[in-house]
């Protein structure tokens, strides 16, 4: 290999430093090792072994060897087979994100590639789970008919082109999204039927409230936030197999109750029974300990301690409820007694003219009023109407930032995120026990209860064994 470039001075001239080129070689060997877990690979440099991967009995073991042992516990299996494409491999929990794309390994028909279509589909599958600037860790294998892919796009063979790019993109996106959705706590054992034992609950598990409206909390929370959370309250059905459904809220407020006290003796009395409850009602069955700094809700789970970011949680709840209403095509809206007018610039006017019919499906009714003026006639019942003009202005500015040429679904999702953030409760706001219980019940009804729409985590957990290890109770 010493004279590899003896007759190609142009190529040799543009080589980087030895360390840089060695890094590229190591990445290539790592990709080969991931693709062939049953083969042993050894990389040496200057008579020193740099990497050595023994044959792996299980493909996931090779993934852990290459990407790090800590990632093995955070890997989720991806699998999908259709008539024209087969997808397999693993993706890591959003918690194991990286600051670059170096943790992404994509293989098409056994070849390591750096394809933008697949990478975009991977990011789309993580939508709402990663913040901007974060990259997922994944090892994906994609098999397509050989006549459906062109491998001669680039001399390095790393870039390819699919005959049916949209089909490949959408299939990869859906496979990744499904794998992440199944990893959420409330999805564990979701297919198991509810059984009669759920009727005999331990005394430490408080029954969900029936129909109620959240009271306006005193002091810093304010009536506006109380109304916002009241409009998003969800009643939980008790019958076997019933699902959470939104119901009309009563006009009167219930008597406020403090968060339930912890009772470890009673909770641990029936561990098997308690574990069964967790399969069906994860957040609603948490024991609320209290609130920290008016921002984080402290809860006891069946095997540890959990902190929940109240703003991120409520933002996710409002986002999904708005989306469900739009999908039903019958949005719950409230007409304004005095419609509000809003004046925009020329460019913003063009954007809102295009956006207004789409916003109508969320219950936000906006009509032209002549020139650059619009009138807001109705708003979704989930949103506060006191600052609706500012919200519409922000929606237009966000659309301008994204670009009117983007797909409408992308624009509307961003608008929904802005609506949810605009109406969610804030940090440093005290919540009552009733409000906390309502939020936990509504979180159980979310499709993605682990991340806010922008990708920030909603909760973090310390398991009991980890806490005991920190206090040196166990070795």
C-alpha cells in the first residue's frame, strides 16, 4: 500500500493529514463491520491494532461494539416489508442523539451509502422528538429490487438514486416513526386487553376525575392559563376497553385538592397488580409528590422517581388535541363576540391569503377585509382569544421563515406547534393538585407523550436501583 498513489500525483496532492485519512478508513471499516456482523474485522496502523471486532452471535452485539456498549439498552428494532422494499435495523432513543450525523449508518442492498432521501426520511420519522441541531443514531438496512436503484451516480458509489424515491422515503419514515411510537411508555403491552382486575385498584391509586374544568389558580398562574388548561381537560372512561374521549365541560369548578401523598408500603404491597396497572395507565397512575420551582412535577412511578416538565407536557397535549380536531374535520371553535382585525404588509398578506383556508380546519376562521386587512371571526376552543392577533402574526412570520413553497403539511405542523406553545402553561407557574392530575390523564391520551412538539423531552426518570447505587445502598 506504500505506493498506492505513485502514478496519480493529483489524487495524492489532495490527501489530508494522516489522522484525517485514518479516520475515513476507520469509518469505512466500521460500516463494513456493521453490515457483516458474522465476520471478524481487525484494523491496524503502524503495527498497532486500532480496532478489532470479533464475530458477533447477534447483529445487535456488533452495533453495540461499533457505536458503544451504552447504546445497546437504547436501541429499538425497525422492521417493515412491502411489495417493493424491505427495511430492517435499529434506531436509538432520542436521548442518545449526537451533534453530527456520524452516528447514522445507512445500507442499501448491502452497500453503505450516504443518501439524502433516506436521511431526510429518518429525520422525518423523528419529527417532534429531536431538537434542531440534534442527530439520531441509527443503523438501517434497506433492500430494494436492483433495477429500482442506480448506484453509478458518484465515483465513490456512496450516492445513489432510487427510481421511486417518494415510496422509499415514505416507507422509511413510517417504519422509523412506528418504532419510536412503540417505544413510548403508554405503548408497552398496548395490545393486551384490559381485564376485570383493573376494577379492584389499590387505595394508593387515585381514581381519575370525572368531567371537570380546571379551576383558575390564584396568584401567578392567572385566569388565562386556568381557562387554557380547562379547555383541554379530558375525561377518562372506566369501562373495559374504553378510550379517552373529550366531553363537554361543566360550568362549575370542583373543589381543589392537593397532590396525593406518597404511601410506599401500600403501593409495594401488590407489585404484580401495580405492574399490571402501569401497562394501561402510565401517567395517570403516578403518585404526585409535588412541584419544583413551579416548573417540574415530581412523581413516583412503580420503580423510580420521575420529573415532568409542565410546559412541555401541556404543549404536547394542546398540539395533539388541535391535530385530532383538524383530522375530524369538525373543529370545535368559538365565534368572537367582537371580531378582531389585523393589518399586515404586502408579503404577509399574500401568505395569509394562502394560509387562511388551511387554518380554518383547526377552527381559526380568518377572512379578507379589504386591502391588507383581515378579520378574525372565530378561534379554536382550545386557544385563548385574548391575544389572537399576535398569534396570527406569528403564524404568518413562521410561514415566511419556512417558505411558502414548502409542503402545506409541514407549514401546518409548524403552525400547530406555535399555537400549542402560545397556549401552554408556562414555567414558574404554580399548579394545583387537580390541574396536575388532569395533565397526567391527558398525557396518557397522547400519541407521543415523551417529547414536546419541538422535540424537547417531557419527562426524565431515575430508577430505584440507580438511586440506591448513588447512595451506595447497593454495589
